[in-house]
């Protein structure tokens, strides 16, 4: 099984990336699962056309017969969920979901599983995929904004910590050009400095927004578009999985200095 985690700052485009990459993998005949590890529980919305019940919701209600749902191209969709806003630990949903997935062996016949994880590795729940060996490869989604790169660098610190005692590795950076500051050279420089490479570049496109409003992936709604082809190329790069490394995070001052050079 190909076990992948997509990390990045909140609102950076992780769920868009995950759902479309999953669709591209499924197009090639692979059995694919997406596990949403964001309290908003919207990682699989474009694959199922709706918000599905989360693992935490099911555990709270006692209705645990169905935790996984079939989405576009039979992609298996699971949402960890989280507590009510303002209460409890957001990372608890990830811990509960992974426990249930393991106990029920929901992913036994899957070729590739992608975990969509919020980029806050300070919380133990969000760092669980790193420390428990849930995934083998980590990909960072980032724009060219300072705070996005700052978050990506922070995640690298978590990867480095847990890589010392396990097989988890950083496998690449995914550049999302949705920011007002389109600077792929900056992101490539950042990737080089931490010891990896940019494996894919996603363009700013209204087709992505239109697809999400329709609760579909771009590959389903606009299959012949260049944006869809970008996701297909990214999927191919992820399946190849070359260039795995233990990252060398920058200091906070080095990230600031790197970003200041763009002005």
C-alpha cells in the first residue's frame, strides 16, 4: 500500500489537492482511500458530493456501522471529524479515526491511501500520522506566502523528529499558485534548502472554484482541462515516490530572510 500524508497550513489547498490526486489515481484503476484529518471534515466533499458523517460523530451517536463511504470512482472516503467548535481537542478525531480504521481493517485492500492533515504538528493528534508510522511519505502543500512557508518549515521539524526513529520521510513540495504572490522560484529555493524538490505546480484557476461549488473534483467536472492534467502529472510523481529524505528545517530567521528577497 502506498501511504501518503499531505500537510500544510490551513486553507492552503490541501483538500483540493488530495481529492483531485485521489481521482487521478483512481482513473488509472488503483483502489484509493482518502482519510480527512481536518476538524472541518470537508476533505472528501468533492468526492462524495456531500459532507459525510465523521468517525467522531458516529462514535458519539453509537451508530458505527458505516465509517467509510464510496465516492467518485469508488474512492473510499473517511472523515475523522472533531469536537464542537470551542470545545475539546481537535486532534482527538485523528486519533479516534486511525484507531477505528486499524481495528476494522478498512484499508486492507487499498492500493493508495492519502491522509489530508491540518498543518499544526504542535498538537499530538495532528502529529499522530508522523509518530505512529501511519504514512511513509509526507508532501507539503504551500503557496509563496511567508506564513505558508513558515508553516511548511515547522512541519519539517516534526517530520525530522519522527523520521529519526521510523520510516517516515519527506517526499516533496507541492506549489499551489492560488496566492496573490506567484513566485515559484521562491518555493523551489525553499524546497532545495530543506533538502527536497518541488514535484508539482498547481495553477490558479476558476475551474477549481467552480468544481468545488458543484461538489466535484476538477477531474470529474472538467476532465479535459489543463488543470486536470496538472493533477494527473502530480499523481504520477507521487506514485513514483522518488527523492524521499529527512528534511533539514531552516531557522525562523532563515525563512524570513528567504521571503524578504522576493520584494
